[in-house]
C-alpha cells in the first residue's frame, strides 16, 4: 500500500494510514497498527468510511483522525469506537486538505469549499468517544471575505487566531478570530501580508517566453528546477502540469502522458488533476483510443467542482463519442473496399490459389464486423440476386426504401450508379445495432453533395459558418481541416446542438 501518514498514540503504538488505489496502482489501503508485526489492519469492513486514508492525526485523547475520500473517520484507540464527519453533519466538502486542532474541543477542517470550525459542546476526556452529532459547525467561505474557497492549510495560535493558507495565484495568508463569543469573525484576511514563492511566478513567466519561441528544453529546465525546490509544496503540481503540456506541444505524447500521470499519482488532491485527465484524454484521442479518452474525460469531470470545466469535459466526451463512431465507420468502409477487391480476386483466381485468398478474405470480414460493431452497426455481406434494387434492399434491411442513399454511401466505390447493381455482386449491409439508437440521436447523418464545404454545411445546419469546426471534429478521418475546401459526395455525422 502507499503510505500517507504515521502517528504514535499514548501507548507508543505506531499507526499507519494508506491509500487503497488510484488510476495507476491498486492495493488494500486502510489503517494499520504496527507493533513487532502488522497486528491490526482496519478497512471498510471494520468500520472505516473508506480504504483511501489520505492522512492521520492523533489527538491528546487518543482519537485517530483519519482523512479519507469520504470524510473524516474518528477512531478512539482506547474504546474502539468510530465516528464520522462528512457533508451530512456539516462539512462543506469531502475534499479535505488539512485538519487543525485549536484545543481538545475545537477543530478546523480545510476543504476545497471553505474552512469549517467544529465546536464540541461536551468536554472530551481520555478514552471517550468523539460525538459526531453534538458539534456546532460554522463554515467560512468567499462570501465571508476569503479570497478563494480552496483552503490548503491552517495553523492555530491561542492569542492570534487561526491562520489559513489559500491558493489564489500566489500563496495568500489570512487570519480568523476564533472567539467563542461570536461566530469567528474574519479580522484581517484581506490584508495580503506576504507572498510565498513569488520567485516561482517569475520563473514560470520566463519559461512561458521560451515556450512561445519554441525553446521547450529551456522551459523544461525551469519547470524541473521549480519542481526540485517545491517538493510536495505549492507550485510542484503546476510545474508537473506545465512539463506535460510542453511535451504535448512538441508532439512527444509518451513523455507528456508520463507527467500527466505523475501529477495525478503524486498530487491526487490538486485542483489541476482534472486538467491532467483532460490532457490524457486528448492524447488518447490523437491515437484513436476513444474509450480511454472518454474514461479520462469522465475522471476529469469527477475531479472538479468548476462548472466551466464540467461543461468542457462533457463536450469533450460527446466529441470523443462522435469521433469514435466516425472513425470506426470509416474503418469499416475501408475494410469493405478491401473485401470487395479480395472477392473479385477470388473470383478470378485459379483453383489452386483460392485457399490463401479465402483465408485473407475471412480475416478481413472478421475485422470489418468488429469495426462495425464498435461504431454501433452490424455488418452483413450480401450477394446480389436477380432483379434486386437498392430500393428493395433498403426496405428489406433498413426498414425504409427511402434510405437507399445510406446503402449507396456504405458501398461507395463498389456501386458506380445507384440504379445499376449486378447479380453475384457482393455488397455491404450496415444496420444499426439494438441499443445504439439513443446514442446516435445526439448526431445527425448528413449526405454531402459533391462540391459542398464544411462552412456551407455549418450555415445550412446551424445558421453559423463558424461552427464548421464542430463538424470537422466529428469527421476528422473524412474531412479536411479547412472550412472552404470542397468535399466529395459522402455521408458524415453532425452533432445535434
């Protein structure tokens, strides 16, 4: 397991907190007590709220405060009881950055949605279980004057209050007055007392200048220097993200993905993790790994509360789904053309040459069926009979004689004239698989007339020439990255707005 924290209780027992998994490794996780051996292992089945324990703290009452991805679990070593703090009893978020005790009856919890002050009404004594119901909770957030709701660290001083560190460009410091007679007024937060790592900001600016002139190696030297100085502190995750982006801009996707994965693995609570998942998704798309891309965009959506990022990931997922269908459909059509060539080759071959050609033909057919299935279609090979017409075949296979154009497009290159198909000719039949109708309702199929361009189609469908790129993204295998370049007659997918 990946160890996230160590703490001794009053009996000198060592407790170890562990993560159970992330996207790059998997293990048991949970809470471990270490004597001469691993004598106690506690996980969800023993009462923990989650096996992902991100940090551990032992208070004077021998309570273990366990920060998990489902809130805080409070385990009393002496009594063996467990209590839980989460959104149900007052926490503003389950993304917990830090926990700070003011005294045995007051706790400050830093989250990505503000800082919470919990006051217990009953004096705690050694061995007593912490109550999860008898605490009053006060939440401080941007509406109370904080520069941001993302609170990274807190430190308590009995005379000078609670000092909170937030991340808003530079590292900003403020102070909360924990006076029990009021609700803890914000006394001097808006006065920016000092900035930490201002040098890192200027270094990043210099690195950006190198990026703009294409001097990626020089920029990366700066990012690595900041990473080396920062360690696990602020700016480290920024440096890793910028390293990943620099390699991506240079086209080195393998190195780029390595740094995106490093950010997610080493800084799982970073607010930049969603950007890293988006980067991984875009690299996957570039390599036609669409399922991997869709999964990465979904993880990015889970990692953020930012509505604009959520909207961005949803659009990216939709585009990836469109591109997957378009890519697989295009692959199917290419394979269908090869099948037609191989069928003609088989017809012209002498008896002794047919075995190898037949084997190659079956392999192509299997590949075509798999590709068609990935695009939501079932592929059939049909040998034309006397008196067959595309009109009749469309009614038979597609359920609508008026869909003969779809039939014609699927067999582009094999049928030169929609009015002329020949007995014995092998043609492709693509029918929509059950369950894919709802997915494809997100898109229109549009039959392009020879000579049309993406800008013209965008005006026709959306009333806006600038939306040509939306159509291009859905049909990159078929269409040029140009709004005015003429297109051949073909069928494309168009997103429904």
